[in-house]
C-alpha cells in the first residue's frame, strides 16, 4: 500500500483520471469536491477536513478545490504498489477500459447510504468527518478501546478504520488457536 498527498491549487482541479487500484481519500486541509463517473450521470462528492471517501475501482474521477483563496490537500491511501507488482504495467493500471459495475453503478445514493453490517463495521462510501464517527467499545482488545471499520466501494484489499485507546492502555493482539498434536 502507499500514501500520496494531492495538493489542489486554489479554485483549480486536478486532471480527470481512472485507475485500476483501490483508493481511499482523507481530506487533510481545505474543502472541495470530487466528480465520480461519466457526465451527465457523474456524482458530486463534497469533502473537507476529516472526510473519508473512496473512489471506486477504475471509476473516472476528478478532484476540485472549492476554495479560491487556499490550496486543498487530500491523502490518498492506495493499493497501487501491489497492482504494479502483480501486473508490471502502468499502461494497464492507467488505461484499462473496464467498468467494475459490481463496485460502482452510478446510483445517486452511492455516497450517501450507510448501513451497519456488523457490531463495529459500517458499509459506507463517504464519511463526512471521520473524527466525529461513532466508535464502538471493544473491551476484548484491552479495555478502553473503541473502533469502527468501514467497508467501502466493494474493496477487497484496503480496510479503513478508526480506533481510540485510553492513554497508557495496551491494545491486545488476537491469537490464532492452533491444533495440538497428540
């Protein structure tokens, strides 16, 4: 996995692109929006500091800065290095003419719907401010631990989550039981 910071100049936009890798974006500074999909059915995703959202696999998208006076910055967490290692072709990653309609079908509620799918797992493609997300207690991991995980965009590799621990506490790892031989 990797992390890249995109800086968008005041009132400007980055070039439109589509990429054959998973990516989640976090708003670091400023505010803006991302157009996802093909016009006229493209979806506008508004983001600001603390926002977490996904750009679906290989979907056309373009990031815009909504502030004409200050730059905006997005942190992109991606599976780009893995895809490059697997396929060894930038051309495939940047020019694959395939739409993953099982991950993004252009539905108008794609970035607004949210559903709890397990105790501390939500299915959502946009978290307006992850700093304000509901964290669920997880005492089995050391007491004082609160976490939430998000299933985003049908991703199979990236697993965004937020956790909070009390100062001086310890996060327990999970042990995998092993069979004992007789």
